[in-house]
C-alpha cells in the first residue's frame, strides 16, 4: 500500500464522543473534510449527528457519514443499511457513505464479507451515493475476503507511515493513521485521516441523500441474461470478483442459465462509471496498473479489443 505524503489531504472523523465542536476552528487548523458517525446496529442514531453535520457544513468542510456495523448475516446487514440511510435521509454528503466494519461476531470470514457487500449494495441502491469500507489492517487480514476487493478502502493502521499488507487491497483511498490527534476546536483526542487527492477532486460537489423511509421497499436490481452469457462474462464486464453473482443467486445453477432469465446483480454497478485516459509515450497497461494500484489485468478487462503489445500514443482507453 502507498505511504502517506505531504500531498495527501487531512480530515477527521467524529461522533458524540467529541461533544461540542468549534467547526470554524477545526477548518482553520487545516481540516478539509469530516466523516460523521450516523448510526450503529439496527436502532442507534448518534445524538450529535444533526449538530455535527450542520456545523461542519456551515464551516465549509466536505461531509461524509459512517455506520458502525453489528450485523452477523445478510438479513441483518439489510436492516442496518436501511437504518443508516433513513437516519441520513435529507442530509448533504460530498464523500462516500461508509461501512465501519471492525467486529466479527464470531462469523466466518466468507459470510461476514457477503453480509458487508449486501450492506454496501443496499446503501448504494437506496441512497444513490458512492460507498466505502472502513476497517483495520489486522481485521481485514483475519476476518474479510477478496469479495470486497473492489470496494474503495478507508484503512486504519496506527503508528506507521505506510499501512501493512492486509491480504485484500493494495491501495487505500483514506488512511486513518492515529486515534490520538489534536485539532483546534475539539476537546480531547480525535481520529486523523489522510485522503488521496483524486478522491477529493471527485467529491467536491454535495449531494442530498435520499434514504429509506418507513414505507419504502428496497428495489432489488436484476439483469436479464442474453445469448451466450455466463456469470464469468458478466463479472469480467462489470469488474466484479469471481463468484459474486453465484453468491447473490444461490438457487441458480451457473451451468444452466437461460436467455431472458433474471439474475440478481450488485446495485453498486449502477453508479460505476469508467473514465477515459489518453495513452502517452512509454505507457503500458502493466505500468499504469502499478502506478494507480489497480489489480493486474484490470485494464485488459476494460479494453478487451486492444492489443496490449501495440498501444498507440493518443489512443483512448477505459480506466476504473
């Protein structure tokens, strides 16, 4: 994973434990953004959610919200996701909506990862907003699987300038490097984070969250199979980890798919947009993947018709 540098952008995350905050002082201390705790489990709403959100917005900080997970299965994950989106309904957010996952509850890592993906897909579907996963290096290594590898990562690893290997991700979007930070306007300690400038650039505009309501039934996204398609084809097309569609459709036999058959797919691909990049002198797919921390083979999947040995300067390719 990349090391922190002077180019990364400072921010904080807060909850009711920080109490009253002087947000103008926080901004003047060089803080550009804040992730605010919204909910925990299926019922808890942070009592300072609205006050923190209003104060940070008035001070001009970029806003994000997070949910502390307590779920043990996919059913509970859906309930917690709906509780989260209901609590932040109508609030403005610039940054991704975050699943804070740091309790395993004795659940097998495969089952916990499936539940986490279900939570993120439900939030993405209901809130129509990007999502992110927060976790610790050791927790990821011990309790999570590569099913989550394409979810943007907010990693926590204290006392280091470069997070250690977590076994799943090779690049972070946000790095929480201490829980004992000192920021003007906040009494006591606070978590301090660094953000990749590229994420900051994409999050400059606020969106009003449209969350769950009491009468709302979550919409499940489906896809109709076409002639010759397989789960593997669709996973490559949508840049999903192998096995995702079989996990979402446990009652279907991948070898007996029919044309027109409806299959459940992650809601998160609805908002996935590939960007364009112009090939420059000396560029190779391998070099670009290494530079940006993308998994080897990503660019070939997005550009299957290009000969990687004959890239032309000025050619336009798709990137994640």
